[in-house]
C-alpha cells in the first residue's frame, strides 16, 4: 500500500522552526515584523549617519588588529627594524612598534592608514549630521535627547582622534603634546596638578601609557551612545519634510527592512571600500619621515588633524601680553580666554534645543522638518556658528598661510582677529537672505514660475506667461507663509 510521504525538512529548517517557537524566536519575529512595518522617509541628509557608522566600523576593525601589534610604552629602545635610515636611533617602544606595523606586518601600513583616514572622516560626518539636524529643526521635541547624544558622539570622536594622534610618539605628535602641556600649565591654581595627572611627571612622562586606555575606551563609548540614541529615536516616528500626504501623524517613505536597510547597507559598503582604497593609495602620517618624538625639539609647520584645528586657532588669535599678576599668581589670559570661549561655544551647541524652546515657548512635538529659509533667525545663528568655527579653524594654519602667500604671521593673525566680527555679519546676511527667499516663494505660489514666453493681449499689452506650480511645490512652498516671522 503506497502512502503519501511528507516532505523532508533539513536540519536548518527544523532548527529554525524550533527556534521560532521559543520566547527569543517569537520576540525576534515580532521585531522583524515591526521593522518591516516601520516606514522611514528618503532624503539625502539621512545618509550622514550611515557614513559615520561605516567610519566607526573601519576604526573598530582596524583598531582591534593594530592593538595586537602596538606597544603603548614610552620606554626608550634602540631601533633596529626594517627602516634602515633610523637604525641606531633611540626611540620609544610606541614608535618602534608603530614602525614595525608599518613596515613588517603584512598589510599593516594599509590598516594604519585606513584607521587614520576613517578617524578623519568620522568627525566630518558627525558635524554634517549635526548641521543638518540643526538647520532643519530635527532637534526639537521629542528629539532633544537625540541632539545631546549626537553632540556627545562628536566629542567622543574628537577625544578618540586626539588621543590616537599622540600614540605613534613621532615628532609631529610630540609637538602637539608639548602644546597640551603648555596649555595645562597655563591654568592657574590647578595647572601643575593637572599636568602631573595627565603626563605622570616631567614631560613626556607616561603620556603614552595614560592616553592608550582613553583611546581604547572611545569606541565602546561611541557604540553605547549610538545604541542609546537609536533606542530613543525608535520610540518616535522619524521626522520628514513637508509634502503632499505628509503630516505630523504619518510617514511617507519606504519600509525600514528590507528597503531602507538595503540602501544603508550599500552605502556602508561603499564608504568602507573607499576608505580602504584611499588607505592603500594615499599616504598619511608617515612617521618615518617625521622621526621619533624629542622633548627638546619641535617640527616646523606642524599642524594638528583638521578636527582639532579650531582649538589651536583659538590660542593663536589671543593678542600678546594678555596676563596679569594677582594673589601672588600670574593669570595667563592667553590660555584662559580661549578655553572659556571654546567651552562656552560647545556648551551652547549642546543645550541649544533647550534654549530655543525656552525663548520661543514652543513645547509641542514636531515631526515635520523645517526648510532653513523658513526659520531665518535659527538659520542666522547656525551660519554665525559656522563662521566662528571656520575662523578659528583657519587661524590654526596662520603660519602656513603666511608662508604660502609670503605674508607676515602678525598680519595674518591680525586679519583673523578682525574676521572675528564675521559671525555677526554672517547672522545678518543669512537672515536677510532667508527673508528674501521667503518673499520669492510667496511670489512663486501666487504667480507661478517665469517661462520666458511673451504674449500680446487683445488690448495690445505684452505680458510674460507664468506656469503655475504643481501640487508638490505648492505644498512645500506654502509652509513658508506660516513661519515668515520666525
């Protein structure tokens, strides 16, 4: 008697079926269904987060590999590695191990350079994400905590980059550490204590041994911040720009999984691949050319990595002679003023969502993003902040500017000091431009776009034919009128 045999299930199929019946399996299935039903809007500004995540992934993977070959020690040894020019030179174990990675570990130089290039791109991606969030008002309720976490991610990236900058213990990083020592000693009352705490004694002390744990802690800290930020933002619908069918109660876009996830994954792979390609073809931080760090020497024309240039620029813009004696101590304003200005600037960036809410009295939840032109005051403030940062950043290279254009360093610094009025000018111009663009939008809504076609009316009058805006443009532009006074 022949019977119908049930189809066989392979091992993985049976395992998947049993797993789906467990508590973990049911929760995973429910989470997957939620991802399939969660809709996210499509906009180019959403891609900066993916770029930052790709940079963090490259930093993590390359950092783990480099960790097994790097020796975080300032103990002096005689170099006898694969770079013959430095044979017999006294170097630190940190420098010697970095040279070993660069010339003797297979693929070590590519890993070092990928690590460095990713560390340079990560702050840029986070800054771009902060700027987009600011100018579109995506920091308002219920996403104020997300703004603070994004700001902390940027600070963590800066701390990781600065601490990693010093670890090779070459002449360039040694010059930067000497500047850090001078700034620390310039702080009244606690400066000497802070210097001893950081360096562990006379320069350079144990700075390598003390910076290395900080550098290792940055990536786990950033991952934790990202997890918390994603968890907080997932509690609310993603913000979107105004458009047909888009309201504060819905989201127009594509499913998070698999559509948006596939797009993000593709960009993630592209950025990771480009970082590895650049690392394999473009040299960065060639410490064998700089030589080992020397406490008594400094490299001419040395520059910090771009993301800390604004800190160096703030020090250079202080006029000479800014100090006074009081309470039997010399108070060096050349250090205190830049530290205070930078500290206040960063604090204002961190708490801006709370300040704007308090000043405007707007405590409602916002799920629709603003066009920057529709919020002229906020846009002016953002432009002023960008101009201020750019001025400090340019001042950090005042010596290179003077050398490249055959100018005096004093003249370049004086020009930068005058340019410090730029934020006020930037605020005024940006606000006026926004108001002008609002008037232009209103004219387009009322009269349509100019076509360049001239027709003659029956009465002999010549007029230009205007083409009315479509539904999407009208929807997008009409939002301007309700915010022209902001």
